[in-house]
C-alpha cells in the first residue's frame, strides 16, 4: 500500500509526495511563493518499477490459483 500511495502522490502532483520522494532545490522565494527545481531520482524509479512488477506478478499468481479452484 505504501508503494501505491507514493506513486499516486507523484502522479497527482501532491506536494508532500513530491517533496518527500524527489530531490529539490529552492531557487528563489518571496513571502508567498518559491521557485523550486525538482530532480528525478532514477534509482528510486527503478526500485519502485521493480516492486510494482513484483506486486503485479503476485496478484496474477493469486488470481490463477483462485480461478483454478472448483466452484462450491
């Protein structure tokens, strides 16, 4: 569930997820705004992609096991 929440926060532009998962640098700021440079984290992208693939593999294996059972 944590993996899903992290990816969802990035996909939807959630501020806490964005700043929590990506590297950032505050370029300038005033009293109301800040200009921020975000940098992707490729090692995290690779890790989360591998974890997602593993999760889907487990889900498909569970589906196949349950689909193979005779109906009661």
